[in-house]
């Protein structure tokens, strides 16, 4: 039985981040002070009024019973009110909204609900791993659309439409769905409604569903809030949008998100979830409703915090000699690998930063082949630690100024990546 290979597991490649995580754990076990900018895991406490509501609700024994896989009515109504307030979009909380156990779970289960073996899904590359792999696990084939920031500029709609039209024209069978994610994880790209409009028109014409991941809707820094695709009235015919409480309210571990939009897709997700779960713990849902309905100053505070961290990170990296585009949204910087290290690729460059600068980052290859020229830095350490990280990186660049060219040689590269083995 030890040689058993399971079909769905075989479709998953080795998890790129696992190697970096293992190295990080070994380094910490050996006493290294690793500054972790790798995982997008918010480090701030959930606002007190939300925690207080959780405590109040959990003291009621009635809330300890099974919940509802669609989400409690009060939370769905609070989410609908948020869409009206934020996007001026009217949402029916009964038919166009469902509570998910994080946006990641919602997308993966919707993929299970709507996908038949052999279906084709269009997914930007690089992208957050669940976007392609949620569908791969459901038996689909993924066609990648290369996207990304060139010199800090987002993908333009004309280029995207050319890619989209070509992909549809040359796909058999016709694609089932298109995944979009703006503000983007990992690239931090943002788009406006003018980007969405032709995509909605094209997908309506060709009968292609759109799954929009809007998890970073409230983490923006330039006073220009990212839009919802549902602000385009026709989008409701084909689109569903995933949002999350994780970053907006520092509630990542609470696992609360939403799917909103097309009734057919929401019904499909509700149907499959009814077989799989009983929804999130009711007190968590009550507290989430309090977050959406309550004072929103905490959201601005989170926004201000990430903006300060962004500024310190980008300025510190520039002082170190690493020019990284300043993101206008999300909690990430998408950093092109410096030319002198580009031949290493993102995984080996990440290892090098971890070992010699004691800074952990996410290798771009983990987000798709078109991400291999970048690494992702998450703003999940405080300002003091981010400054220390940029100082470490500056020293790392200085120390390797003369030896990087030699690392094109396999033996020299091995020495750079694992100095201890080189000594042996």
C-alpha cells in the first residue's frame, strides 16, 4: 500500500513553498532570527469590538449547535449592506450571497460544483495557487493567460483581450470559466471598471462564467478603492465574486468569506456545501456581522498600517539597490529578481535570501511559471523588522557583489545556496 498513488494527488505538483518553509524551520531551530515576509498572514489582533461580540455570542449555549452552510441570515444581510454601501450594488441576501469558510474554500467548492472532467478553465499566470488548483482538483484542464506587471504597470485591457480571444478560439471544448483577481495576489496589480467591461461583454457573448477574487478590496493606498465586477449590471448574468474578512478586519484565522453574484452559481455552491459542511461556528458569524455593521475606523487603521509598511519596505529596498514597484493595493510587493541574480530563478534566489540575509520571501515560481522572475514580499512584519530586513538585504547584496557571476557555475552556485555543504 505504500506505493499507492491517488489520482487527484498525482495532479498536484510538489508544493514550491514547502522547501522554503522547511529551510526556514531549520534555520530557526539553529537560532537564526528569520524575518518572515513570505506568507500573507496578518499579524495584527482582530479589533476588540469584534472579539467582544464573539465572546458575547459564545456564552449563549444556543450558538453551540450546528450552524447553516449558507451562513446565518444576519451575516448575509450585513454583507449585502456592505455591497450597497461600498459598491452601490444591490444584493439579494437570500439568492445572491452565501457565507464561505474563507474565500479559498468558496472558490474550491464552487469549482467542485460546476466542473466536469475535461472542462477548460482560463486562469491568469502568475496567480494565487487555489485559482488553478481548485479546478485541477475538480478534474478540469487549466489554460494559463500570462499577466503581470512590467515596470510597475498593470496588464492593459487590449493585451488581455487579445490573449482571452485567442485562448477561447483555440480551446476545445469552449472554456467553462475565467478567473480574475484584482487587486492581485501575488502581483498587486489593480484594475478599474474599464478593464472589466469588455471582459464581461466577451464572456456573456461566449457563455463563459467569471469568478472574481476580490479578497483585497479594502487594502488600498492611493484613495482609489478597487471596484467590484458586479458594478457592471450585466456581470450578474455570469459572474460571482469572492470576498474575505481576513485582511480587512485582521480575521484570517476566523475563516469567514463570501460568494456574491450570479444566482445559478450561488445555488450550485450552496448545494455542494450542504453536503460538505454546516457552515462556520455561529458565534464567529455573529462577530463577522458586527464587524460589517459596526464602526469602520479599524479598516482605515489597517489600511494606514500597511501603507506605512509599504513605504518603509520600498524605500529600504531602493536604498539597498533593489528597485521594486510600489504597490497601490494589497499587502504584497511583487519584486523583480535583481539582474545579477536572475539566472538563479526565484526558488534558489529565495533560498539565498533566507540563508544569507535571514529574510524569507515567497518564490514567484510558486504562483506559476510566469512568476519565476519575481519574488513576493508580504508586509506582515512591523516597521522595525521591515527596516532590519532591508538592511540585511543591503548587506547581502554588498557581500555577493563580486561572487554572483561565478554562481553560474554549478559548483559555485551550490556554494552560494548552501555554504555549509560547500565547507564539507
